[in-house]
């Protein structure tokens, strides 16, 4: 994997400063986006349970939301690549997503809530591929793709930490779930203001990558891309969505209702911190980092589903680490595998496959949870461990490419 050396980035002072300001500005708007939508997601499990939804319903609703949130990125990416309208596409997605979150305050049945849960994911699907492409234009100026997406993911996940804390504060002061969702109108509005600011200040982020040479390839997507997608899909298959974990906490009584969003905040804090560290390590060591971290992340299931308060907290932290690692490494890993003109399509296709398997896995985990907790845990652990041989193969292929240069 090729990445710009940090010293080289420092020498290109004007370009590197411009690129870093752009990454940080997108990071700030992502902070408020995640504060809003992850704040909502931290209480979706018990909120749906309060409206008599079963574990299977929670798994299907949140899993279908992830299917929409990832699957539709293929079309969003293709549209952005074909039209070059990266900012308009991203802005549309942010408007849809940030409108859907506070609308949950107006729902009174799990069916109506499901509409806005899925709509929020649709907005996320629309905005992510063009946003990630715009971020990738800055990467070579500031030290590499892993570092760039790690910085962004850290901002993203710290927003995801404060959102659940805000929800915990509302619930602790005897507020209702509906009031908690209404409060999220504030960060949603701030996010949209920063999105428009970024559009005005950086109308053409692709200009940051002008003059940088790119290796051309006859194939749109390399064989390495497909192998990585297969491994990542297995990870998604066994990675339980947090609303289902929260549902388990509420149903089993292992974690009180007030603490459930705090657990999610801890998970997001670990996610944000780990994305910075592991993004930098990924630039240096490549897929070897992902192999080790996938092995560690597979431990989340027995810890969150079998443990008491303390053990479940450790499990939630490991779950957050796994989430942060894959969310930051996916765009960092995919970017060098494809040509510039196909980046949005590649991000969209990759995350579409990831989302399809996330949906299948969420439904399967919810179905198994209603019947057997041991089988639920076995499914989560086994599918993630099966991904490791695919990552090993990618690491070997990239090592051969590196040696041939």
C-alpha cells in the first residue's frame, strides 16, 4: 500500500494546510451529524421494546436500515462518479438524514418509528460515497489514507460519544424517549450549517489532488478489492447492531436503562480513539493490523451477551473498537485499489456489499437471539473469524505489489 510520507506532506506547506483544514472542517460537521444520529441509535433498542417490538423486529428494522444505509451507496457512488456532482449529492443526503432523526419524536408505534429509522440510514447512504471521495483528495497531502480517514472517523465517533451521553442526561432527568429525540434537532441543525459552510469554502476539493500521478489499470476494480470485500462482508455478517445489544441489556437486566446509552458512548469513545491510532498503523503496516484487530473484535459477542455490568462494558468497548477500525480502514484500504474516476463507485459498491451482509446478519442474530443465546454468540464469533483468511490473502497480495515496485 502506498502512502505519502509525513515529511513530504510537511514540505508542501500550503497544500498540506489547506488539506488539513478541509479534513478538520468535514470532521466537525461529521461530529454533529453523529451526535444526532448515533444519539438516537443509542436508545432505539429500548425505545422499540417499549412499543412491544420483539428482538426479531429490532434486528430486522435496524438490519434493514443498515441494508438501506449501505446498499444504496452503490447508486449514490455511481451517480456521483457519473455526474461529478459530489457536493449536491452529499448535501441532499445530509438534509434527508438530519430531518429524519428528530422526526422520531413524533412516532408512537414501532412501525412509524421504523420508517424514520430507515430514512435516516437512506440519507447516510446518499451522502457517504461523495463525502469520502472528497476526503480522499486531501489524503496524499497530510500523511496517507489511513491517517486522513482516521482523523475524520475520530471526529465522527466523538460525536457518537456525546450523542448517547446527551440521551442519558435527558432520560436520567425523567425525560421521555420522545423528548430525547426532539433534543437532537439542535445538533442536526448545526450539522447542516457546517455542511453549507464547507461547500462555500471548498467548492472543488478535487483541486487538492491535481498534479498527482495515478497508476492506471485496465480493470475498474482489482482482484484485491473483491477479496477484501468478501472478508469485510463476513465481518458485517457477525457484527451485531447496537440496538440489539441494547435490547439484550434491557431484557436481561445486566445493564440498567440509564446506563445503556452511556455504554454506547464508551463504545464510541473507544471507536474514535482507535480509529486515529489504527489509521496511522494501517498506513505503516497495512492489512496485518486489520487481521489482529478482527481477531480481538470477535470477542465482543460472548462479553456483551454473557457478562454482567463490568464484563459487558468491556465487550461494548471492544465492539466500539471493531466498529471504528472497519469504518476508518474501509475507505483507506479501498482508495488505492481503484482509479480516481471510479472511487465513489468503489466506495458505494463495497459498502453496498457490506450492508447486504450486515442486514442478513442482523436478521439472523435477532432470529437466533429469540431462540438460543449460545447459538447467537457462536454465529457472531465464527463469521468474524472466517474473515481472517481473506485479510491474510489481501496482505500477501499487497506485499507482492509493494515488492514489485
